[in-house]
C-alpha cells in the first residue's frame, strides 16, 4: 500500500474516532431555556426533573468519551 494512502487511512480513522468520541453527553437532558422547568418557582428554586430514570447500560464506544 503506497504511503499517501496509509496517511489518508490513518487520518480517516483518527477523524472518525474523534467525531464519535465527541457525540453525546452522559446525564439528563437539559430543558429548553423558556420552559417552565427552567423558571424558578415561587420559592426561588428551580424544580427538579422527575422524568423516568434509565439504568446505566455501558456502550462499547464509551471509552472514547
């Protein structure tokens, strides 16, 4: 395999790994800025999100994060 193709293949693999590693954030979703969940209540506190709790299932690409 000629040398330029090796560099191109290495660059594509590295770029793909970086792109997949930057996808997603572990944790709950953030509410939109103007939603009632983001507005403080009468006591001045922001209400907690009471959405469903999902179990933590690791994924094979989590190590890239």
